[in-house]
C-alpha cells in the first residue's frame, strides 16, 4: 500500500476514533491528548478553536513527512561534551554560552531530522511540538530570554541564565527520547 495513503488513512482513523469525521469538525480529544499544554496555548493564540485545531493537524501532517532518525551513541556523546563545555563557559561569558546552547539544541534537532535550515525559533518550536509538547514552551522561553535586551546587566544575566535552564531542559529531552518513526521514515 502507498505510504501516503496509509498515513492519510491513519489520520482519518484517528479523527474518526476521536469523534471527528476527518472533514469539518476536528478531533479535539486526540489533539488535546497529543499536544497537552501546547493545545491550550494554540487555542488561546488562534482566532478560534477550529483554526487552532487545523493548525495542530497541519503540524501533525508536516511531522508525518519528516524523516526522523535516532541519535547515534557517538552523536549523543559529542553533544553531551559540547553542552558541558557551554555550561562551564557561562560563568565567564553568559551571552556567548547561551547563544551556543541554543545552537547546540538546533544541531541536535538537525541530527534527529527536524528541518532547521533557515528556520526561525517559531517554526522550530512548531516542529518539535508534535513529539515533544512538554518542552516546546521551554524552547520558546529560552529563545525569548536570549533575545531580551532591556534592563540592567543583572537583568540580562538573569535572562541568559533562564535561557540556559530552558535550553538544557529541551536538550536533555531531545537526547533521552527516540523519535517516533513514521511510516515515511522507516
């Protein structure tokens, strides 16, 4: 059977089993279960619930097309060493360390198969929200803290510290979990 047809049928089956038909009304219970707090955030920021659910379904569709792959032990070890170096650098140069921390998270995403070329932080957050809804806000918050430029030097250092903590949470989650391999990526 054609993989695209199979994935389409799987999504239709999920919608039907959650009370939707695959047309018109979407599957709020399925989406709420899968996205957790990201579902609520998306509904809150969208013009209405239907638009939010359509956006989440589009994210699922895009995720199904990704060719995700697990990290090799060598890559996991290399990234861990890089992360430890960045954390040590924070004391002497928090700005550079926090920027490098975000870059390491991006490189891990690339290694896993997420599209990171020319992607802004919003697009990257959307990409990981399907599989990692529990830490997507941490990625967003880390990026926001990294971009915060107002206030005193102490305020800036605190924003960078928060960015490091948030990026570490995302980093650890990405390193410890294996991506859900879709039929497209097998």
